[in-house]
């Protein structure tokens, strides 16, 4: 069966491009491409919040309303999807995701996102070490916190070296530290003569030999600079890797994202893979991307060059330039490691930031600025107010990213200048560290999301994945509505949490202001881009802790099915196997389901392997699985280890 792309499925119909939100004569006169019905539909459109059916024509919603009116419009070519009572929502949009960089590396990374036992995580590491050929590394690159583990700790360096004496292993924990085994230290070239880089520390033994622990003190440069020393994938493999990452996002209901650039993500070289996928019609997530400077003290030259060679909003609804940032100048970057003292920005911050801001305003480019602390935001606002006095910035959709400790006074200043705040669920992963340093009282409104909404500040939500937090948007919705970390600590009292509909709007409708796409997507309404997700459980009625477990059974982007599971699995387009053949994605996938309902097994990983065994050989709990289960170390889940030993997996 030939592979189906959105281009071959949607064809020229996707070019209809409605000028208004009303049905066009062309839509009204033609049978829909797709009709979805018999579900609980949440449109987030206050004028029609809960219709019985929706129709899609030419990549846009062409009808939203009663089933009696919509179902008879089906033609011979209309795909009819019975939702069987499932909840349907607008596709999720992440306001800050390092999706381009994440895609280039996804197939090389062993993801501990969602794993709830260190013993099980180490079992995954052991299994991956066994099949990773030299000179490749095993990389666990963020997306988890030690607090999610039952053991409430990271592995020791001795434990890592015991599992992997010869294969390089790099484990990034948030952006505060990295753990390297001896093989990785050798591969990276770290010796007793290697000096500490600025802002980082190589921890050493009594004789000066590196132990394998790298610390961000206070910035993360040492961490991602070390990671960059590892092998990379060739171009074709990066194409495959990016497609697998996009598909895992689709599995979680994500249909759009704003890419915030990132360290070691150079424009335009590192954008060639995503550009080819866009050109070939193979993007399954809509991406608006920002350009992130890579050169301390040469940031002005970067933005002069980019504003001279690229045009704001160039591209289309699937891939388009969204402006500058999140790094505008390195002197304004206050990294978010709550294990260390708040860094004080240097005196050159203001003049350097002003020089870049003037270039952007002159070219009418929006920007986003990474800012964790109110003190940094205050100084940046002084610059923006100065520039605004000469060149108004109120229409530029500029924003602060993160803003964990932003004050009410500075929120008022942001609102007056026409800016916004993009929050992410970093506190779900670092809340325990914040409480340890600043106290539980300070964490109660960090960031002050409820206050932002009350004040009418432009605000939306995202993840800041893939390193400092996981890319699972349902963890963000869980954190926003329950006030809890992934470790279960309640850091936000109920008075400062938000209801589920408001939270959902923050990851759909509200994100569109941040990409200057209001009225185009984020709602289910006639004329809007047809992006949606059908959920495996009802987000609005499940217990709060279960929100982080939600996945999508059916994800549609531009009227095209990009992911299907369960009853909708047959609708999903095929995806080539992950490359290379030793890729952790082949065995483990991406985000790991934390649920443990299956008797004798921990999480969806074990159940997925069981399904694989059933499909491949009709056997469940065969000798290989039983043998591995018997060898499980103390504290490990035997069902999980049995899944690791499944012989049906082919590499």
C-alpha cells in the first residue's frame, strides 16, 4: 500500500482558503470529504459549543451542527466516522516546543518521559545498551524528573557504569545536570586537564579526574555542548526521525506547535529536514517557527541578516516564520535551574537587548524572550518601553516566555505594551526544587496563571519540551487544573488553579494570538482549519490525576487522518519503521504511559509489547518474557521486565 501524505489526500482542495468563517458557495455545493458524528463534541466555540456532528471540506470545517442536517450531505466519497460516544476536541497547539531540534534527534533518544520507577527506567537502559552499536551513544535527553520515580532519585554513576561499561551513556536531567558513564567521558574527551567552561562545572574526584557528573552553574551550556559531541544521524534518517516525533505528538492529540528555536539549532542549515517535509506535504503538525540566535556578542548581526533575507510569516499554514527568539541576546538569558541561586543579568543586557529590539521593530517582526524571573522581566520591560516610545510595539504579538515569578506590576506593564505571556509546565517537573529553595508559599502562584487570566493578559500554555520537560501536553493540562507536579506534590492551591475548559482553551484557541493566527484555527467552527483529536477518555469527567494519561485515538490535521488507534487504527496512514534499526523508538516508542491497571504489568509499554507478541506469534507470556521477568532486579515490576524480554521485537 503506498504511503498517504496530506498532499495526496487533500490535493488541490486544501487550497480553497476561505476569506471568512462562513461556508463558501464551493463548500456548500460539494459533498464533504469527512463527517464525524455520534460523539461528545467540544468546539470551544461559544456560539455552538456542543454540536452533534461536524463536516470537513477542503481541509476546513464546512458544517458544525445537528446530525440530521449534516449526515444527509454525505456523498459517495465522504468518509463517515462514527465516534462511538468519544470526546472530540480541537487539536492541541503547544505554545513553546523545540520540535525541530527534537525531531532531528528523536530516533536516537531513549525517553524516560512518564516512567514511574527508576528500576524500570534502568531496565530500559540495559536493554538499549545491549543493541546500540559503537560508536553510537545511548541518550536520555530530558523530559523527566527524578521526582516522578517511586525511588525519588536519579541513578548513581556506579549504577550507570555497571549497566554500560563500554557503550557511552548520556543522561540529561532537566537542565540542571548530566550523568555520563566512563565511556561517554572518553568519547566526549573529558580528562583531568579539561577546564570548567563558563557557567558550568565538571565534577571531579580527589585526583582531578572527572566523575561523570556535569552541573549547570548557572547555565546549561555545558550540558548541550557535551551532547553535541555525540554522533548525529544522516539526513535521510533525520527525515524519518522527525516524522516519528511528529507522529508521537499526533498520538497525544497535538496538531500545531510554535517552535522556539534552541541551542545548536542553526538557521537555515538545521531547518533543511523540516523544510523538505513541508515541501513534500509530510508534516502532520503545523509549525510556526522562531529564529534563535546562536552567537553571544554577535546577536545583532544574526538578526540583521535574518530580517534582510527572510520575511515574517513566510510559508503556509503548515510551516511559517513566526519571528525572533526565544534567545534574543545571551546577556538576557536567566536559565531556570531552581537548584541554584537566581542569576543576576550583566549590565550589558539593556544596550544589547535594545539594539536587537530596534532591528525587530523596524522590520515589524514579533519576538519571544526567555525570562524565568521577575527581575529579568523588569529590566527587559524598561528596554521595551524605551523602544516603544519611539516605535510602537503594541501590534507585534511580542511575548515573554515562562515568567514563573512575574509580578502583578510587570503583568500590568506587559498588558499596557500589548504583549503576552507564554507559560509552560516546567513547574510540574521542578516544583519540588522551587519549594525547597523559595518555600511553599512562593510556589503557590508560580507562574501566576489565574492572575494573568483575571487581569486579561494574553496568555497561553505549552511544554518547553523536549529537554527541560516532557512534550506530553496532557501533563501541562494536569498541572494547570490540579496544581500538582508529576511527582504528586500539590504546589498550587485550588484558588490559583483553573478549570478544565479554560486550560483547554490555553492550549488551543489562546495559542493562536501567539502565532498571529487568530480566527484560523484553535476552535471547531465553520471555515476554521480542520484540526481535531478524539480522546481515549473524557477529559472533562475523569479524575484529575488521570488527565496526564489522556491520549488521542484519532488525530486529524487539515481534514486528513494523521494518527489512529483502537477502533480507529485502520484509518491511520502507515509510517516507515524508525531508522536506524537499533533506534530506541522501535522498542520503546516515545512518551511512556504511567498507568498500571494491567494485572502484573506496569503501564502501556508492557501492554503494547503484549499486543505485539499476540500479533506476531499468537503467544503472550512466552519463555523469553518469563525468563526476563524472573531476572528482574529488586524493586522492578516483573510484568515490565517480561515485556523487555519479548522476543517478538525485531531489530
